């Protein structure tokens, strides 16, 4: 086995780097805009997948799979903050840049956010799993933006990168139900998750407007 191949098997154990802080998880739903990202600039944030284009200043870039990484190698290589992923390909090609974590989770059981040294609770999507990552990184409050969990004006994302047939029912069939129990599990470890995505179909967490969140933070 080559040295590069050996490195791709390495895992990173998440640390409470942002202990007690509020973290914004920026998913790539159609409601996410450059203006919204600019409003939370300077605050702790995780950019999920291609939301990184709108928030290149975010503390963390998070993606789960190699399929997203491979056409965006330069973006990842030049990312100024932390890069956290589950991708073996990304870890092999950028072993010193990418911090690889392992995701586990039983979708039929209540999630748990303390699963081991390098293991985080995995969700149904990268945005879903980013909530778990924020908790593992020590956040006391996690604010969700771009978590529409539905099509808005015929759009599924804040970008046009994905082509091909779209399954318009997948959110209500898989993505939204996948969050069941996450609010209770987060509160069990002392973390509040708040959904600040206007019109979101995700009702698992308390909703608060971004205006109110920023006002209370100030």
C-alpha cells in the first residue's frame, strides 16, 4: 500500500474548537443568497458543499462525498479555513488539508452526538450531517440557513450545478423525516438548534427569523 493510500484511511477526531459559540450551518437550499451570507459574515459558520461559493470566508467547508469534491478540487485546495469531509479521495489527494471524519447512524433510532473519537452522527444529506458536525465542534447553538427542504420557484438549490431529472417528492419522503428526533437529541447534550430558513418545510426545530437571531446576538 502506498503512503497516499495509507493517508486516505486516516481519521480526524473532532475537537470542541468552537465551544459555547453559535454556529451557522449554510446549506445550499434555494433561499440561500449572497446577501444572507454577507449578513452572517464574521460569525462562526460551516459552508456545506457549494454554499462555499457564497461564503468563502466560513470557518469550515464540509462535504461528505467524492462526487462533489472531484470537479471542485481547486476550491477545496485553496480553502482558507478548515476542510472536513468523509471523502477518501479528498483525503488521499489532499492529506494535510482534509480532516476526514467517519459518519455513523441508525435512521430508525434516536441520534446520538457522542459516538466516538472520530465518529459523528450521520444524517440523510451533507446539510443534515453538518448539524451533527457543528455540535461535535462544540457549538452551543446551531442556526440553519438554506434548509428549505423543498423546491422553491422550481429551484432545488441556490446554484445551477446539478442537472438531470429531479425527484420532487424526496424531501417529504426522505429528507424531512430523517430529522426526526434530532431536536431532542441536541437538547440532550445542551445544544439548541434553530431553523432560520424562511418558509422551510423542516419543522423539527424551533423557527426564528434571521433578524431576531442577529438582534439577540447583538
